[in-house]
C-alpha cells in the first residue's frame, strides 16, 4: 500500500498507476485494454467535444475493517449508464463488461485504496465519450469507454456535518423534459456558475427549484434532496432529477428502520415543515443541511446546526454496509479483493 496521508486526503484528483479502456468500432465493443497513460488522443471533431455525447458514473471501493475491499452497487451504476446511453444515443455498454472493468481497475490500483481507519475511499470514475468525428448534429460511429480511479477524502471539508445551502431562482439546472435524469456533463456545466456564486456567499452549495414553475424542489447542486418529518423520509420526484443510487439506497434503509418513504413532488413551502434535511450522493453519502436561504424572498428554512438523529442513523447504516461492518442484507456490495 502507498504511504500517503490518507486521513487528510481531500476530494480531488490524484494520479494512480492504471486505467482500463474499451473501444466501440464497426458496430461492436472490443476487448478490455489496460493503460498507464492519463491522456486521450481523439479527433478534433469528436462528438463529445461538439455535441455533448458524454456520460459518466461515480462509485467507490471501500477497504473494510476485515481487510476486504468492497465495491458498492456497481450493477446499478452500469444500468444507469445504459439508461443514459439510450437518452443521448450512444451504444449501451454491457453490464457484465462494466463490472469486469471495475474489478480490474480496482485490483490494478489496490496500492491506492485508503486504509479503513482513515475514512477515505477509492473513487471510481467510468467515462463514455463519442470519439467519432461529425460536423453535423448526429451520433458518432465510434466511442471510448474508460474507467480511472483516484483516492479521495470527504467531499465536504470536515465530513459528516451540517452545511448551509441557498435557493438560486435565477439559475436552472435542467429542463423538465431535458437531460436532468441522465448523468451527462452538460448538467454539471450548467451548475458551475451558480455553484461558484453560492460559494462566494458562504454556502456549501446552490439549491435548485424546478425550471418550469419555480415552485417545487429539484436538486441540491450535484446531489438529491431529502427531508424528514414525523418519521417519514420524503424526497422529490420529477422528470429533471437524476435518480441517485445513494438516495435509492437510503430509501430502502429508511424502510428497513421503520420509516415511511415518500417520493413525490415537494413544494418549496414544505421545507418549513421538515425536522431534518440533507443532500445525498456517492461523493458525500449524506450532507446534512443546517439551513436553506431563499435568495429572492430572504426566507430561511432551518434544520439545526448538527446532523439530526435520523440522518445520523441512515448515514451510519449505509457507511457500515459499504465498509462491511453492517450486514449487507440487500446484496449491494461486491468483494473484489479478499
């Protein structure tokens, strides 16, 4: 194992030894290749550069207290990538080959998997791009699928603690019938300016309402939102929200713990009724929300300066499954290194 300061690792890119690649040419996917080059050579007219034919996923490998390395819900990531492929007309990447490549890249870079005690993880980034040249708006005929890994610390500095958010009505993340439900780079490009302004104002992230009416909760920056009231886990549902695998997991765990789960449209006014609130995703797992300010009305919705009891319980339960200290009754984890 590499001798690195795992406990003080930030969430950012660090070079590792290998990545794995697979190319789509002449109507089919080729063999998996191992590569040590961090760079890509592609045509200047590649569709990923001009027409946004690009999709990615994010998952993690965890070194447990028992020394085993587990990957969390990689089949779900593979299936979500296929759904994105159907949405922006890219060839679907086979689930079995996706899983094979994840296992291979983790094993090849096992020296970079942080220790259990550090709380850090190995972040896994699958990337699918259109590499075939086009000057008209149409799908490419060639594609590259790449998976690289990098060790990361907490997404938010300080880890599991409450953060403030701000509703920014002057920005939209995604249109209701647009690409919001797909994990494509364009959705994140659309959030960069709002995110920068939120940080300048002292908030952890921006908070979006729906693009059509500005009445319903959409997402928290790059994460799904959930609120808790009367032992009920409530999360928004719309045609512009990315289906988070972490949120899907939390909904199941909430039911396991005896909570009621509701996934439905959630109006902004409902924020005033929540006892706890949080953002959730692969990077942060759960980021509890201390308060949300509405930049237009000046209204503040407060949820407490420390993580609430349900958020804490759900966070600990999910992290325990990922690290192998809690029973994995749903079969979510795959041991890739014994």
